[in-house]
C-alpha cells in the first residue's frame, strides 16, 4: 500500500481546470469539477494518448486523438474506441492541501 503524497494546494486548481502530478512514476491528472476533485491516470486506454490538456465537458474528458470520452469521476470509458477504464486514485484534503495515493495494488 502506498503512502499519501501531497499534490498541491486546492487553491492551485480552479473550477473546471486540472493539474498533473507524478505519483511514484505514474502521471496522474487531478480535475476540479464544480469544487469536487478527482484523479485519473493521464493516459487513454485506447492507444496511450495523454488526456491532460483536453477541455472538460461536465465531468468528461475527451481524448484528443480519436475522441474517446472518459469520466473523470470513475475513469470509465464512455465511448469508443476506448473500452477499458483508465485508473482512478483516492484523494483527500487536509489543511487546504490535496493528497493522493496509488491503491491499485492494495
Ligand atoms: S488514443 Fe485515445 S481514443 Fe485513441
């Protein structure tokens, strides 16, 4: 089980925006969706495109290469050509700072 890692202050991610963080070698994107924060791996499961930098539509991010949609809340692939979810990571807020950890091998 990995330890919680501080990412950054919640004030650094405004509504509707995102920020990347390196979590023990895995690039993760943290999104602010209407004041709630969600973290997914920064990779499209179709063919490996980077998802960060793409605009949010509600709680969905659209892959720039072939248009697959992912829920940033659940990581679920919502449309072809991606079928597998991208990984999600638990987040917590302490004293105004965001922390995340990698629970994929718990
Ligand atoms: S690489 Fe993302 S949809 Fe193809």
